[in-house]
């Protein structure tokens, strides 16, 4: 049932509805005085800021989690060695340059929004004195293909329930929510989304997907307007996302904080704006950062790490492994195996298979009509034998021997390669901050007495459906009534549009000089069965772009770039209980990354940074050193029971 004027939210109705009549003072405070962030860890000012003995910490993975951890430790006088598999820093927020429309531009893995409730990430920005690297986007719009009016979110200073009241007052869709609080089912939905509890919400909802949870008598308007687009913005598809995880996501971004949904963007690509300043600060304190590094042995003794061996350049032999045939990829010349960013191509009748994983950043290269291969992410080129012919990749595609072949799978083993020089590191602590595939690789190459519980937890980690980003350069600008970053809903593939020529400096300068425009479309979590190739993605993106911005149909397309990867962390139903936390049973091993179980609400970039700082704090506390203060939105919702 739709809300009618008689059931609109008034102050008295809200107070009565929540049984908060005696808490009017507290609610008035949340309405007129902006609530402050919750303090998760205090700074313990009575403890020293520096360690009392020489310490060496090895951090594996130079994404935001690893960088944050290495940064905090290095500022405390601790010797840090940061190892990164790729040739660039940043992990999922890395960047590179592209040649487009006759000029050089900075490229990245899609637009990144910095929300005001990213308290820990924003504190690093303040410390690094780089606030001028960011631009306030003022508003955030959500536009629907059909059926609903656009939503516009602005900065806020009111906590729940007044942020809901403000939304109801300002939204042109308020009569379409379909929320009827006289319905027990609708009331239960409202209690769940406004009463997040870090323990009980997961106990009730982690076993069910968002898709299954909203079946039946669920307010259809709420689902279309908010649940579907915001669920996908978690980078997990609703059918593969735990409903408990979505409750945490909603609580962090809206119900648990008074900041609203407006955010900042970066004036240049995030590598220049954030990653490089963090790396500079680490090096300034004596930290060592090594790229193009492959871990070949993580050695365990008596339940702890006692050494790590790595190589720079080509890796040595790997044990044989089975890989399943891919039913979605096929051509007349070869059979494909694997999926996501681990795909192998075996020519018909051949006893070898070529890895299609680009050695630059791990994207899947595409076979061209002449038999060569091109990386759709960063433009590297390889000949038909997999030999690199154009950077930024510096190594050839890996070639594997087909040891055994069955109907729907093959057993592969490393072909002959030139192995790089092996180096072994010993440290007091080890922080593993790789992404899900990376952390699983580290446990696969572990030797010695490996902690079986940790190994099992890591093996069960999931990777979300793939994401894709297409960026287009046009010879003309266009009128636009929404925010410069706008979420989109109702399209087959596209989930957002970003106007780069209104946000980032190099794109603004080019647009002013040429009169052109640069727009980016993002698909947060698409199904490989629907879009099995890069060509399918680009064709659909372009078709939907002209639906979103009809004026561009008359423009000349000057250039386009596609980013297509499968490395975001998955949060499927039933995964919460077994998810590893930052602290582990191994006394000198910590985890960091957006895949770890966090003790307070956070998500996406803030989750990655917070996990890295939390890992650093664990080490500092064990060494009786002052921990860094950490902040979050309030951990529980107002209606938590």
C-alpha cells in the first residue's frame, strides 16, 4: 500500500512510532546538532608513540589496505617493507596513462567517491595535507530509466529518524515507497533497515540473499528506488549478496550516520591524488616499497610465519592444477578454460595453453582477428605466441603445458620460464593485505605447518561478479541536469555515469580547449553469461549511453577505453561466520583488506583503509605503543534489539 497524505511522517508520528516520546531531547539533538562519529579505538595517550625496540614488518599488497597499514607503522619508526605484485601501486584503485584524442590522460578503475563518513580515510587525507586534491561534488543524484522521478541527496547534519523525514519531504517519489507500517511484514523490513545490530542482524539475515529476502510482501517502491541500486553499488549482485551485509551497508551509508550521501571526488586520478602521497610518506620514513613482486613461499613453523620468499620478474614453476572449461567463451580456433581474470586459451590440437591474464595488472587480454592479444584495461599488446609487443606490460603471457585433458577440464603445469632471483625476508610481523585471489595464492604457496583453520577460512572467501567501466571521449559537450556522478537504475548493464570533464583537471582542460566531453559508464556487477566478451560490454555500454544522453548520438566518438576485471570481494549468503578477522591465531600474522570481518560498520574504500589501520594498531598494541584513534558511524541502529 502506498503512503497517503494521512500517513505522512510528522514529528509526533515518528516519536510515537518508535516509542521515543521520552527521548525527545536526544532526538532534538540529532535534529539540530550534528552527532559526532563513534570512537572505536582511542589513542591511549599515556603510551609512547614509537616502539621501544627495532621492529621489521612486511606488508604484502599495496592497495589502500596495505598502504594505510604501512603508512601508520612507518610513521611510528617501524621498518616497513611493502611488496606489490603489480608494477604500480594502488591495487583496485591503481591508475595508468592512456593516449586518447591526441593527448595523454590519467586513467583509473572507475570513479571513486569519498563520502564524509569515511572518517579514517579522510583523517589520512588531512594528515597528508592533500585536501586540495579533492573537489566537493555538492549533490548526488540517482536517476531511473522509467517509473520514478530522480532522487537528489545532499549533505546532512541530521541523524535517524530525521534524515528519513527529510528524505520523505524532499523526494518526489515519497508516495511511491509502498511502505505500510500497519503491515507486519513492512514493519519488520523497516525494523531491519533502521535497527542494524553487528551480531543479531547477521544471525537473522546472513544466510539469505538480498533477492530472496525481498520476495513476497516487500515494499516494491523501496526496492526499486533504494534497495536495488544501493545493493549493486556494494559491487555485489543482489542474488549473491548476503541480506545481513546489505543491512550493514545501509547502516553505514545512511541510517547510522548524519552525513548524508553527498561526497568528494579527486581532481586527478586517485593514484596521483592519494596513492602517491601515501607512498611518498612511507618512503620518507625509511619504508621500502617493491613492485613487480611474486611471493613464492610463505613458510610456517609451529603456527606462525617464519619467513617469506619472493621473486621479482618471472616466477618459477608452479604445481599442476585443474581448470574447468568455460562454456561462455569459444571460437573455432581454441577452447577456453577458467573464468574472470584467470582464463586460459588452448588452440585446437595443441598441448599448451596460454594464460590470458595480463602480467601488468591482471586483466584478461582479448584475442584479436589477426591472432594477437590486447589488454582492454591498459592497452598492452602481445603477439600470437603471447610475447609482449607493446607496454605497459613488461613480461610475456604465461604459457602452460597440458599435462592431462578430460572432457570438461584440463590439468595444467608451468611451461619453461626464466625464474627471477629469489629473496627471503624475515620479519617480526607479517600483514597480508592482498585481494581475495592474492590472499588465496599466498596460502596456496605456503609451506610448513600451516594453520589449517586460517587456510580453510581463506579458501572459502568469494569474489564478486565482474565489473566493467567504459570511458568515452566525444567532440562536443551536452546539457546535464543531474550530478556529475549519477547512479542509474533500470538499465541492462549500466549502473552509473560520471562526467569526467566536469571533475578532473586534465579532462576539464581538454574539454575547455576542444569543446569536447568525457563520460564514463560503470557496471558494478554484471553476469558473465549475459556479456561473455569485451565486445558485448562495449556495444551495450554505447547503446545505453545514447539512451542516457540522447544528445551524444549526434556527436563524434573520438576514443573509448574499457576496464573489465573480476577481483572485488564477495559477500555471499552464509559467509559472515567464517570470514577471517584482522587478528589471526598466528601471533605474528595480521590480515587487511576489504574482505576481512570488521568490528565496526564500514564499506568499500573506508573498509580497506580501516582494516589496514586496524592491523597496524594490533601490532602497536602488542608492542605497548599508542594506537591510532579509529572512528566509525554508531555501531548500532536506533531500533536495534
